[in-house]
């Protein structure tokens, strides 16, 4: 199963228990319902999903219509790779194609070193850059690259994976490529999900927080994957890290944001805790 297919179905898998219950999943799914259609009147955070994609089943017009219907402001992102966006001209064409619409414009690079193919002036025309850590080089003792969304990922040594995973996190967060938002953090492959609380130690969480603060990078609360967890959000909030909401959706799932609203209210996040792009949109 490729990443796009997984992201379109993973919410159903987790909700139905197919992906297996972990202590983290139980906190999200068993204790309190998530399917509230609106945040409470007391909530003071922006309803803004900065991680939405166009697709064959979701056009930019569909996204704008959902924004009007739900009151959610959307940020539309495009993956940066050699096939679809590998030079200044392609990036500028993408940015210009979204300018007429009341949406934020994001970039989602897929590999480290991506920015060398573009001029800083063109990159700066986008509203933000999001990069996620979901493809982990050298993720097992056989030297294989692990895509964390693949259900049958082979991880023979969980601690070895976490060392490689943390190295990958730091390469993204401390590298030379521009980045505003760290997307979909702390998701673990299915074979080691049950070890979530053991593997995501406070020391590792703090290392991520320190790296985010050092470069003023916000962290995404991802609705579809239901990460990060409450412990991290409270630690990050206390340290002054900024947050965003993101769903990584490209179909009818766009606009739900149940986990985002649930965990933001539970952790008492306010507007001041959020990264908001500078450009004004209609």
C-alpha cells in the first residue's frame, strides 16, 4: 500500500481497531468521544487546517466550498519532488495557480536538500514549508528505509529504529533547508505501536522540543494520524512551541478536524499557541 492510499484509509483502520490498540490509541479512542462537530464556545484557537491536498477527488473549488461551509481556513500543499515540482518555474506556476483562491499556499518537500533546486525568492512566495519525518533511512539492522505508514514494516530492533528515527528528526529540524512546520510527528509503525510510551521517552520528546525552539519551528497536530499525544503537547506548550492543525487529507475527510479540536481543548491551547501564516487571505 502506498502512502496516499494509506492516508486515505488509516482513519478507518484505527477507528475500527484493525491497526491495533496501543495505550496511546486507547487514550484517544476509548476515554472520550472525538466526533464533535464543533469546538466548544469557550475554545480560543483558530480553526485552520494547513495540510490539505488537491487530488482527483478534491479540487481547489471543493476545498474553498468546504471552507465556506465549515468556517475552517485551509492551507493547500503540494509535494516537492523531481516529477511534479523540481525547479523554479514549476514552483512558481503552482504558487500562481492558487493565488486567486482564499487559501494559504504551502510547500511539502519530500527529501532533505530539496531547497538547493530553488531560489530563496521563489520559496519565499509560499506561505510556509512543512516537512514530515515519515520515511526513516536505515530503520532496521538490515539497513532498510522504513516508511512508517506501511503496516508490514520490518523492525527487528525497536531501539535501533528509534535511534535512526531520532537522527532523521534532527536532520530535518537542524538542517539548512527552510522549514516552518514539522508535520505528522511521533507516529510509529504498526509493529512497534504497542511500545509507544516506552519508546517516546521524555528525553526524546525534550530533544525534539529543543530543536523546534532553536529554529522557531511549529509542530503539526495531525488529525488523521492523531498525533502528537497529550504529554508532548503539554510539554511543548509549556516550553513555548507553536502548533498548527493539519489533516493531510485529499478527499471527503477534509474538514473533520475532530482530534485537533479535542486535544487542543483538552490541553487548553489558545490562539497565542498557534503559528498563523502572515499573508492575509479573503
